């Protein structure tokens, strides 16, 4: 785990209201695994850091993908190249991807694209064929950067690709990885109990001490999205008890 | 100029006045980037006799300059703490206090007896101020008789230093402080979180599943400085100041207000180096002011 003062090196738009920010963070770029996240803070920002899956790495840079869902993300998107961030990571346990399976299906809904480019890269590096199914509300909401041996699009309104959910559009594979709204992940759990899914929760510290990011488990009790997670075997999570919608209140 | 930051607080010698607050440091075993040299001591996550699952999510909500939490004292129970963590603490070069919790005064006493003499446990912090449990917790902290009964129950069962952490949710904290002092407390920790609530305007209900939570962070600091000062005026035992400390200047406010030491909590979530920065900043302040030791730091403590 590293704590780096890092500069923003670039920004690009990848869908309606959805942006990728690149950050110079060499030690994290060199060690992060797919599904792990970083916790970002900045001066005059909100009290708590903001957690983001690492989207891609490129040399010394890492990238994150975000929308302005609250005051903190709006501030991040208003920053310029060269502005500084405090970057803590890599955090959490990512997807376990190792040689063996012939094919992997990546399923992402909306901002759930976040961990998938790294997952695709890790899978292909060990010879696994990648199918990526990406779903969103409409064609303009689809992240333009999905990649793989096979890419399947789905939209709720039918404006591009499969008319329906990404889960319904997905083929079967030896390994299924998913990220998106928790209600989507619950649907993944119904169809593929052994899928590996990255959950979303509120986070306090991001390092395992505050117990704020509790994930309810089927066997009872809770563990921590930031430490044991954010990746879980789909059938292990008690989806009915995990909030499916996170209200991002605007804070001063 | 070399300054001496060591301090004796309620039966324990600390190499520095900055401790890690309960609930923000786990059991000290998973803390990232910890700079031990700056740590005066730590207080463990609150423990009960038996394991507790904690509350359903969402457990935290950010608020202006603060956060609400309702973790519900999730923990493995005292036997697991003694088995898994205390042996590690025994190897460390700073004292570890265990934050103890119960639903009855007798349960606090049992915990005290169980922890007495356990290697690695340097003292107890009685939590009579947790707002996030259905029974016990805050109930004991807002009644001087109950606060006194819990403190006595612990005092009778242990030779360990006993600190008592108070809730601010009372009309006169001095009354509670004097009651626990009379019941045998070695020091008072002031204060725990304030009870707060925040509403989710999409769901038309509180953002926390527990409905209410404890407010921490810089938002509560002036309230906490005032209450710590009130306690310091009311008792003769040492006071450990807590509430929204993020920088050395914040800690110094509590020290000037009459505290002997401080605890840093929420700030470590944001800045893993907060404790070291507070410790080093206190030393730099004292050096700049020509103050050689903490006991020479001027205190504002008019007795009326």
C-alpha cells in the first residue's frame, strides 16, 4: 500500500457524463491488480477520501472512471491537468484471474466498467478468451472503450445492441466477472453463483479499520468491502441486505 | 531545542500525548503506514464479552466537515481479543487500552476481571457513551448514578488503569465526570461522538440503517474543546481530549483547555499520517515557543 502525492495528467470523455482521469502514480501502477481500488483525497475537498477502482494502467499512470454523482466527484471533474491528489492504494482484494479457464465473460453495467479493462488484460495475458458484455441505459451512456475478443452491447431502451440487461445478454463462460449496480450483481448471483463480483458500498477509511463498508454475507455477519472485498463470490453475498441504491448526498 | 513530550496519564506513562482513538484503529494490527515512534498509545475497537455482528449497512454517512457512523460495536468478543490480539500487543513499545462495553454494570465488571493481568493489555477505557447499541452504551453515560455504578463495577475487578469515555449528550458533563472520578476512575476521556441524523431525500428516510449515528470529525471540535475544558475544570484526575483533531493546532487547543493527552480518530481515515503529523507539530510548536516539556505548556483552567 502506498500513499502518493500524485498529479492529474489527463482527462477524456468516454460516455455521456462519464470521464476517465489519468493520474501519475508509479508505485500503484506497477502493483495494482484488476478489481483493486485507490482512495483519493485532495485539498479543500470533502472530509473523506473517495474510492475508485483502477480502470487502466499505462506506464507510470493509473486511470479511474467516474461521473459527477455528488459534490466530491464534481470537484474532481473540475480539476485540471497538473492538479494534485493524495492517492492511497492499491487497496482491497481484486479478481483472482489465473491460467486454467478457456473463456471469461466480463459483465459491466454503467460505471461498472471500472475494473474491466484491467481484468481483460490480465485474462488475455494468461491465455483466456475474453467476452465483454457492457450495458447501460441508452446508446449514449455506453462506455466507448469496451474491448475483448468479443464485445456485446446492451441498452435498457434498445437504442444499441441487445434490448435488455447486460446479464440477460451475456453468454456463458468458464469464468464470469461482474461489476455494476448491486441489483445487477444480485441477478448475476442467480444465474452464476460462482461468478466473481465487485460490490459498491460507502467507504470510510478504505483500509479495514472503520468497519463502515460492511457487506452482509449469506453465512451471517459482515465483512469489509475494502479489505476482504470488494470482490466476492456472487453467491456468498446476502444481496437482500446490501443496499442496492446509494444516495450520494451533497456535502459541504 | 529538544522538547519532552512524555506524559503520565491516569496510571500510565506515555512517550507522547497523542493516542489513537477507539474504533478508528481496529486492533492496531492492520493500520496502514503506521509511524509507531509518534504514537503515545492506542485504544482498541470496543469489545463486548461476546461476539457482535454490528448494524446493517449503510453504516456511515458523510456530513459537512464530519461523518456519522453506526457500526454497532461489531467485534469478535473478549476471548478472541485475548487470543488473537493481546499477544501481539505484548510485543509493542506503546501501551494498548481496551475499550470495554456491556449491557449491564456487571458485564463491564466481568470484562474487567477477564482482562486483568492479560499480557499486552495496559489499561481499560470504559465506554459508557456509544450511541449505536440498543442497550447499555449511552444509557450509562447520561446518568451519574449509572456511570458511577459501571465505574465501580470495573474498579473492583481490576488493578489496571481505568479510563472512562464520556458521552457529550448530557446537560452537565461536569456532574458525570465528578461521579466517575469519585467511583475510582484514573482518567476521563472527553468526548465520544454526538448523536446525529441525516436524511436520504430519495428514500425519504434516514441515510443510516440504524437511523441515528455518532457524529465525528472537525465539525464537532469546538463543541469537544468546550466539553473537555468543562471536565478538566470539574475533576482533578487527568483528562484525555477527543473530538475532531486533525492537526497539531487542534490537539494543542485541547491541551491548553486542560487536557493531559489527546486521541485522534476520524482524521486517520483521511490521512494515515495524521497521528505522526499531530505529534511532530506539537513538538515544533513547543520548540518555537521555548516550552521544554508538556507540563510547562500554559493551561487555561480558571477555577471558579
